[in-house]
C-alpha cells in the first residue's frame, strides 16, 4: 500500500495537508471525503518508517481510567451525531483538559488522518485501550454501526467505573477506622506507656500482672520496632514477588475465592464482569469466540480464566454456550439458566447484561451488610484494647492510693 501526500479543504474552507495510505489516488480521495475533506491535490509520497518514538504521554504522564470513560462517552455522542471522525477527534483534542489525554487523542487523530481505521489507531495504545475496546470498535467499523457500538461501549465503561467507585466507597470507612485505631494504639504504646513506666519504677512497688504485661510488650516494641518494620517490609516484598509468579498468582487467586464471606463476593464480581463484557461485545457484533476470549481475560482470576478458556474451547468445537458453562462447574446457576434462555430466544446479549445487573445488586447488598457488621466489630476490638491499657495504668494508681490510705 503506497502513501500519498495531499492538500485538501475542510468544511470551513481551511487548507490542510498531510499524508495518507491507499492503493491509488481514487481510494485516497474517497478516504479524504469520508474524513470530511475536499481533495485539491494528491501526489505519491515517499514511504515513511512506521516505527515512531513513544509519545510523551506514555513516558511518564498518566491517563486515568476516568479520562478514558469521558473520552468514550464524548466520542460516542459526536459519532452518533454523524460528525466526521477527524473532526470529532479534533473537537476532543480541544476539549481535553489534561495534557496527557490531549496528547493521546492527538496521536489517535494523526493515525486516523493518515488513513488508518479508528480501531487500528486505538490498538497502538494497548495501555489505555484493551482488547475489549479495540475489538468492539473494529466490529462497529465492519458492520457500519460504529455509533451504536460506541454508545454501548460508553455505557459499559461507565458501569464498570461506577462499580469500582461503589466498592471503594464501601471499604473506605472501615479502612479509615482501622488506620485511626492502629495509630492511636501506637501512640499510646510508644509515647505514653514509657513515661508511665519510669514513674512506676520510681515508686518501687510491685505492679499488677496486667500492668507488667503491658510494660513488657511496650518495652519490647520500643526496642525492636525497627526489626518488626524490616520484617514486615521483607515479607511484603517476598509476597509481592511470589504473587507475580504463575504459581503464586494461582495460589493467591484460589485463596481469594475460598475466603469466608469475601470469597463469594469476589466470585460474583468476577462472573458479573465476564457476563457484562460478553454481553456488551456480542451486542456490538463481535464474534462469539473473540468475545469469549476477551471476556475471559477480563476476569483477572486465574482459576476462572482457565474455566472461561475451557468454555471457549468447547464452543469452538461446536458445543452450545449453555452446555460449556455447565461443564465448567464454576459458574453460578443464574448464569447458566439465563444463557439457556438467551440462546433459545435469540437474546443472549440482553440476558448477559441482566445477569450482570443481578449479580451487581447481590454484591452491593452483601458489601453493605459486611461493612455494617464490620464497623461495630472494629469499634469493639478497639474498645477492648484501650480498656486493657486503661486498666493496666489505673490498677497501680489504685494500689498506691490504697497503700497511702493505710
């Protein structure tokens, strides 16, 4: 495929120049018209080296997932309004507030201006646009319904972002409560107890057993805190290294699924993501095998990913999706039965979305109950610890008062 340098006019009459790939000048003219340009002059250009330096936004600055969600919604809305893709991306460049996002959209716009499809331009940035995103856009381009596919993709990303925000919000208060409790106990043991210890030593009186235990623990922590901190750091680094290995990732994911209370919640969240991703991709026209592959990789839990791979292999060999899910024996009956209904009625994408909504509702309810129970539990534990410290401090004082009274 040759490259051509062109001079064209946009809809405002402004002259634009650039280079674009194409088989011949006629194809280049057609592509330029699709981009909203009016070709004035087209000539063959020298071949360019495809390898480009890494954009600045990939060398340090960060584009957040929230930025991608907003970008997708704006892209979907303007595409639905039938704006040419180049003009849409130009508007998004102007609207981008953050420099990293602006540079990302500029890079995509440059690729589109050169004649590459939007899906190919997005595929060059896998850090920000995963396989799910690229495959859906490619399916929309192939089917000619890119606007509808982008709207579904925007809804999917917004729902996923909302899910993450809800989980973080549900866990925020318990985490803050635990942090404050640990900080308070650390302050008491490291600052107050040593002062009281010197006071009790000056009195030269026998101390109650509970006070002796408290002073021993406080003294041990004050003398060996650096050893404990070093041990925690070493264990954390070792656990992080082990979690990056294949065996460690398998063990960690399996342990998460088997955890009491939180294990079922995590399992439902993973299945919900699988169902929502699969439903969104199928509704966007992505082939079943591709949708199953991308959906399985979106789970982020190795045992469930293997189960999804088994399902995909059985479907590739001709089995129905319902039978493959049932043979995997790790997916909830709700998913299996709703899949059967979807296959029988021809509404499989809609059934997958309903399953995801139902599981998300169950996760929200369970997390709400767990956080409601966790808050008083933390307060009770904190009360017991503080009560133990207060009792250990007051008992010697009561003992001194009793001695003085005699």
